[in-house]
């Protein structure tokens, strides 16, 4: 059985930023990407939700379903919001952590099947 890191492994750091980007794909399916970003806007953890279901998630230590953290900074709020159909908004650390915990539980359950 595979084990996923919980948020307890991650120290609370005041310089982290938590972001969600939303868009509608060509097929009309909603895409939501949750990010934990460092002070350079590099991804530390990422969650990909497609049509309300988990596509994948990743940290610097592991990936699930092919999702990986990027080695380049996330586009700025202005750049993302200027892409038609895309939105960028800051979220709380608690909102990110709640989603992170949920995807770990779901992935652990699916891994047992």
C-alpha cells in the first residue's frame, strides 16, 4: 500500500501563498488547480481537479496520476486573469490544507481497491 504525506510534514511558513485557478476547458468541463507557492511563486504542492473529480496531486516529494509540480514560477494573477475564461484568486492556507487532506484520503481509498 502506498502512503501519502499529510500536511503535518509541511511547516507553516508565512511566506507561502495559496492560490486557486479556475477555467473551463474546450469541452465545457471545469478545471480547478490549487497551488501552494513559495516566495518565488514556485509550486510546492499542487492539486488538479477536473469536473469535480481528482485528476492528480503532487508535492516536491511525490506525484499522483502524473501530476507534477512545475519548475517554473506560476504566471502572475494579471497574466492568468487576462487569459479568456481563466481566473486566479488567493485562498487561505486552511482552504488549501482542507483540499489537500481530502485528496490524500481519496487517493488512499482508491489505492486500497
